[in-house]
């Protein structure tokens, strides 16, 4: 699996370009085209900036500063060959009396090599950059990170120790050494290092508690780990780590439940603790208890996103009718909750009410708004058409989805299936081959076993299904394995996997009844017995489930959202697809920005799906720093009791980057006033 740079920004290139262009760039290089390019960059108009720079280097081929900037912009666009060519021209043209710019050139080239997967050349260039700028902490930290990624922990430690030697209170140095110790399972050593970070007492940095909790879990000191998790949650408002911890350490579940319950008792007016309890119960599979906790949280404060969490629980339980009732009740209270439409479509499909699902899916395009014609809506309606048997409508929508975004493998897979049903084997095989290409490249496997089977490569199909199950043997993946082996004619294996999926909680019987993948086993007695047994279990489970009441959707004309001041910035609570996080309220940011850590957690735990990832983009921020972002579509944003849908956001790979709540949300909220006395944001809507 490809490694990710997580504890530093892959593109943390210290480009002080914007701040120093007019002051430090030699006059003969500070031309009209160069200045216009800088103005465009300041306005995030990178394409126009590139045009001015390309004109500049064609007219002034000795302008190394222009080549340097052009290289950076090509790096942003992932045009590695062009970026490398430009920076190679820049380096010999930058005057030797400008060591800072030369260091920057080598730094940029190092990151080009990193993007190309050549860590050794990247290390060489970082060394060259450090010769010109030997005290640059970012360069040292980047080199430490690369050694970490290579598993060369001694060399990585040496880099982080340099940071500590320069500044005995340098948090990132200690964190790097501590993380390396954790990777080598030197738990006691790691704990001592994280203790030092805590002693430094940097109130803006609290990840040491998260890392130290991992160390304690390595030593099986569950109570100490739980205390650190609790501290981290209280300081950061981020409970997601608790859920990550229990995935690998089930021993943590009863301890965390007890601690969360105690916190809820001690803080009866705090909606967070019942919400966290609900999430903990949800992850451990006790959906009934989870629903009760979510309703409790909702009674305290209707802005916690309980609605989506409650619906998730009902759907996981297979109680689709009650899920539909809750959706309809919420829509009656507030018809603007359009984020519920996608969920309602899925619920209707699970109830076998395909015509209603299609009718509702078609409303996604009714307003004629250009934003409605996006990959997510085309996929949603395409699946509705497909399940309803409208192959022509489904084909058209999958074609449009691919035209909008050509990186979503399931769109190719289902288009391939439709082509196959329509008798066009050539087009079908081309789509199946594209599925293989996309999923092998991303190492995110969903449709690839079926694609290989459809291409006649049975062994490959089995190989990839085994990989999927090794990664996570949940009810959905087990059901998919049953479908695969049924298609292959291996009936007993298919039935074995089907039974295991039932044991894990699979209850989508209407879907099964209409899933042609199971046709080869549908008439067997074992299949009939399994379905009868687990249908009876479902009926009993639903009869026993009494959790449920009206959902407070938190609507009104004026909402007051509490904020806290940390390090001179406002931090507020915001739910992203039902996941509560703390964001920096930033009127200067264009988009919502979340870190790789949160995005990975959200994808792994169902808060994001693969079709929410709609591309890549890189940004030059207000400091002149370059940050890579994966562009995602967030279906549900709950902020101050307001429910927003289909919000653009970027995922950045930078542990120091805060979670930003930018104009893609703020611009939709209405009038916003900051009351510093009450410490609330007052939103009139």
C-alpha cells in the first residue's frame, strides 16, 4: 500500500514569494508579466498566472525567478515533467547571492521528486536546500518525514533531534521521535517523549495525548489510554480517535463507555457526551442504545447532527420503514433539509419502492441549477433507474457522471453491466478494464473482483476479493463475496459467505430478492432456510426496538453558535456528514478544509464514500504556502442548526493545518455577527 505523508505537509514549501516579490526580486526580472503573474496567484487564478509566466520566460529566458514560479505552479497541477524542466532551468539562473531563492528551488525540486516517487533524489535536493538555508526547520522536518516513510527510524530521529537541539521546546521534534518509537513498538520510550511534549504545555497542540494513548494501548494499559483519549477529546472536541482505537482494541469499549457515561452525568447540559456515547454504541453494533443516546443529545441541543446518526442506526438495523418515517417527519418540520433526499432515495430502494425512488431522484435536477448537474446526482439517479429496470435512463446518467468526473470506478462498472445486458460486449469490457485500472491505481477496491470476473479472469477476481476481506470482513464485504462466488457457480462458498454476512448483521432482504448475482443459489434449500431464519430474527429485533421519538431539527430564524478563542482564532462546532468536529471560523478561506487524518477516518467509518471524492486541487494560502488538496463533496453540513448540502471542501495533508470553515459554508448561512461578549456567532437566516 502506498504510504502517505501524514505528519507534515507534502507540499510545505516555504514560498515567501508573494511577500517579497517587489522588494527582493532584482528589478530586471520584476517585469510586467512577472508582476501580473503574482497578482493572479494572489487571486488564486493559477491558470492565468501560468500564462503570464510562460510569456515571461519566452521573452526573457534568463529569468530564473519566473522559471521557479512556473515550476511551482506546474507542481500544483501535477504536471511533474513540466515542473522538473522549469526548476532545472531556474537553478542555474538564480543569482548565487540569493541563497534563500536557491534553497527554495531545491525544495521545490525535492517535492517534485517526492510526487514522482523518488525519495532518494528528494533527499539529495533537500540536502542541497539546507546548504543554502541550514536553519530551515521545515526542510529538516521534511527530511525526517521522508526517512520515517522509508522506515529508517534512526536517520529520522537524527533529523528531529536537530530540531530539539535548536529549540528544546520544539514540539515537532519530540513528536517525530515519539512517533518513530511507537512505530518500533518502543512504547515506554515513546511515553517518556510524549510526557516531555505535555510538559512544554503548548495549548495549541494536543496530539501528544492521542499518540501517547497509542503507546499505552501497545502496553495494554487500557485505563491510561482511555484517560488520554478523554483528555484529547476535551481539548480538541474530536472523538473520532476513540472510534479508531476501538477498531483495533475492543478491550477499550467498556472502559470508554463508562468514562463517557460519567462525563454525561457530570455535565448534563453538554450534548457532546451522549452524542459520543451514541457513536461508541453505534460502532460496537448496539444500535438501539445508540439511538437512545442520540435522542438524548438532540433533546439538549438540536444542532449536533443527531438526525443523520439516528438514520444511520435504523438503516444498519434494517429498520427501513422507521428510517423513512423519521425522514418524512423531519421534512414535514423543515422542507429545506434537502440533504435528506439522497438518504430517502436509498431507503425507498431498500424497501423495494423503486418507482418512488426514481421519482424522488428526478427532483434532484428540477431547479435547473447548474450545480445540480454533478457526478453525485447523476450517480444517485442512475442507480435508481438501474434498480427500477430502466437501463436506458441508467446508462445515460452513468455516461453523464463519467463526463463530469472520470475517476469513479463504480460508474464504469455499472455502465459496463448495462452494456453487457444490452449485448454490447466490447463496450462492457472496455469499462471493466477501466475499473481495474482505476482501482489498482488507487488501491481502493470495490468493484475490481467483479470486473476481473467479467473479463474472464477468475483467479484475479478471487485474489482481490480476498484482499477486500482481509482489509475488513464486515457484513457488506461478506455479502459481496457471496455474490461473487454465486456468479462463479461455487454455491457452497457463496452460501458460507452469505451466512457469515447475516451473522454480521446483513438484513437487506428486498435488495437480495432483486439481486441477480444470487440467482445461482436462490433455489437451494440452504438459501431458503438462511433467509427464513434471519428474516424471523429481523422481525423480532424490530419488534423489540422501541427507541424513537421526534427529531429536533434545530430550525429557527436566528441561531447562536458558541465559539472558543484559541491562539487568536475562533473555533466552532460543525457537523460534517454527521461527524462533529471543531473548525476555525475563517472568513478569509474559500472552502471548508479538513486534514488527511479526518478524511481517512471519515472514509473508513462511512462518513464519506468513494463517490464523494471528485478530484484534486492545490492551493497557495495567505502565507504563500502550497498545500495539496483532494476535492470532496460533503453531502451534509450542519452548522448553527442550519443544514447545508453538497458543500465543496478540500483535504490537506498537513498535521499543522487547522480545520477551516470557509466561504463555501459561510456564504450560505446568511447574516453572521460575532458577539465577543457572549462568545457566540449569531446567524440570521
